[in-house]
């Protein structure tokens, strides 16, 4: 059973990015762009997790 659609999709996206990065490094001999792609593509999962556990303070507006 799925806990969160967003978690599942971000995980699947990260897996695809890792595979693409490995392909670029091995087949195309591309290092600079593939490393940046790997960093930015896998950051999505970290940002989703951070947003999930984020806390904010209640702000009261008094007139």
C-alpha cells in the first residue's frame, strides 16, 4: 500500500535520474553535466522529505 503518491513519484524519479546519469557517464563519457543532473535530480526527494516534516509557528494577527 502506498504511503504517499508524492514520495513514490519522487523516489521513482530519483531512480530514473541515477540510471540516466550512469548511462551518460559510461556511454557518452559525460562527467560534468551528468554529475549536476545527479545532484539536482536526487535533491527532489530530500526536499519532499524536508517539506513533510516542516513545522511552522502560528502567527496571530490582532486588530
